[in-house]
């Protein structure tokens, strides 16, 4: 029984690790992208194309935030992509390991969703909340789109 349990745990860990891609590091609370994000740029630009949005994600940054979960605050990290003129931002949650590395988990991302906020040159940014994403107020034209993806 112990061998079966150990084998199951090892299989799960291998599956999780093979679906996680390192994208950056946390150096004294400065979030630095260290790895190639072309896979994510391609994925997000395809989402925009599928939504008939004639724009492309050109820049990335890592941000952190907090939301209330009843009696405690939950900290999260997200990869944020922006268009050249910054009127559209996309986001997905990423993981921070104990050794200070950020990972994009393809398995979680593909079973989840991507959020985009658009319509304003400032503000209108994705923010994670307890039950999903919202777009911070930026202007009256701020709008949110969530995409469920199996890619």
C-alpha cells in the first residue's frame, strides 16, 4: 500500500512540475521576469484574435495583490500583459515558490481562465478577488472580459 501511495504522489509531483514554467524571480520584493514569455504572448494574442480584438500584448510585468477571505488576507501574484498603448491588460495568477521563483503553471492556467480589462489609458487594471477578477476603475469605458481556455 505504501508503494502505491508513494507512486501516486510521485506521479502527481512530476505532472505538476512538468506543467510549471519558471518565468521570474523575487529579489527583495522586486519582481523580475527572467525567462522567455513567448509561449504566453502567443497564447494571449490568440485569445485577442479569437475575440476579434485588433491589438497585441507587447509587455509583461509581475504584480502582487491581496484580497479579503473572511478573517484573513490572501496574497496572490499575477503575470500582467499590456498592449503597446496600455489600453488593454490581461492577467493570470502565478505561483511564488519558497526559494523566490515565479512559475506559470500551464495545467492550472489551461483549466482556469484569463481576464482582460480594456478601454482606458490608465487604471482599468485586473485585480484578483475572493470569487474571481475585477477591473479597477479607470474610466467609464473600462470593461472586463474573462476567457475560459482549454489551450
